[in-house]
């Protein structure tokens, strides 16, 4: 019903132990409070502390994995806003992957995506390409993550002057049959971003007709 304030209050009461319940239910309530604190209130530091507590109190492997996955994302956001560093993120991701079982495929794919993302932000484009190419062959079925991986791969190719290869990758992203309109990763519309890069490549190659075609496509497809 989108009543997030009431939702948070009710889950907070369970999370704080004011309502008697089994330990695993209390942790589930804490996870929901964490989603609201992070997603709605954008309070990264408070969310980080809460997910650390969830990790320590977790009653199931699923809860522990959820805590590690959420902590991974928050650490990236903190690093990108100069409240942490990317090397610390990579160390955390590698340790998390040691702990998360192999059958938790989506969580592992999400954390591995963030790992290669750190190389992109550090402009270590060779490492980013190396990990991205492995990722594509390893996780072909998770389209949202796969599309973002290809975006990082294409950006790294552009930065290494491999515009022809990058163009093919961005075109692949645009043609992907994504599960939801405006497929987003951290508020980034991946397909729209790919089109922006296609315009950039066409202009760099003095292909102004091609750039205009993609510009018109962008205006129609992403109103």
C-alpha cells in the first residue's frame, strides 16, 4: 500500500524486540527496516550498522547472505562518495564470496559484478575487461546484472581506444530483452546509458548521421 512510514514503525517494533517472536522473525524484520533506511531514507551509515548487526544475529544462511549482499552494495556507495575506498570493497567482496555458498547464484553474481565495477571506477580498464569477460560466460542468465557488466566492459573498451568492439557491446545491450522497462542498476538505466555511449562513439568517428539516429532513438525509447 506504499505506506512506508507505518511499515517501518511496525517492523521497527519487531526488530527492537518489543513484540515477542522467534529470533529468525526478528532478523527478517531488521532486514526490512534496513531496506527502508537505505532505500527510502538514503541513510547509508545507519543502514551499514544495521546490516552488520543483522549479519551477527542472522539465524539462517539466507539471512547471512542477504546481509553480506546489502553490506557489499552500501560499501560501494560509500566508496563512491569518498567515505571509503575501493580496495577495501574488493577485500570485503572476496571474503564474502568465500562465505556465500555456490548455490546462492544471484547474490554471488551481484557481488562479483561490484568487484569488477571497482576496477572500472579506478580506471584499471584491463582488469575490468578481464573480469567482465569471465563474468559474461559465467552468469548468462541474470540479465540485469549481465547488462550492467556489458556496460562496464564497453566503457573500458572505449577508454582503451577499442571503439569498434565497444560499439558492438553497446548495441548488444540495447537489443537485450530485459525483464522490466527502464531496467536499472543503482538508478542507472543501462540501455539508455548504452545509447549515450553509442552517440559518443559515432561522434568520435565523425559519423554524425549515425549519432543522430541514436539520438532520435534515445528520445523515442526513453521518454
